[in-house]
C-alpha cells in the first residue's frame, strides 16, 4: 500500500518536473513567491530533509524539482535587484 503511494508521488513529481517550462507567466510568478525568501527556503529545506529521511527516491526527485523551480525563476536577461552586469563586455 505504501509502495503504491510512493510510486504515485514519484510519477507526479516527474510530471511536474517535465511540465514546469510550460507554465504561464502568472503561475511562474506564484512559484517565484513560493521559492524566494529566506523563511520559504528554510521551510522547503526542512521539508526536503523530512522527505529524504522518509524515502530517498522521493527526496531526490523533490530536490530536482526545487532546483528546477529555482533555475526557472532566474531570468538571466533581467537585472537582479537593480544592478547591471558591468563586467560582461570585458572578455
């Protein structure tokens, strides 16, 4: 019974990982609110630790999911906190 639940959660996480780039900008903004912030990152890290202790495969999939969420929210064409890259034309 418990193995079936782990299998279903694994499949759902894999489907979420594969479809993140297809989200609309409004949903990406909501995910950005979920992932950004110090307290949110601490809570997601604690949740990751709990999941890894419970099931290693689900923990690794959740870690990949969080990594892809973080990478998806970082748009390299935009300025980060109003600062521009002054050294990009040196090399």
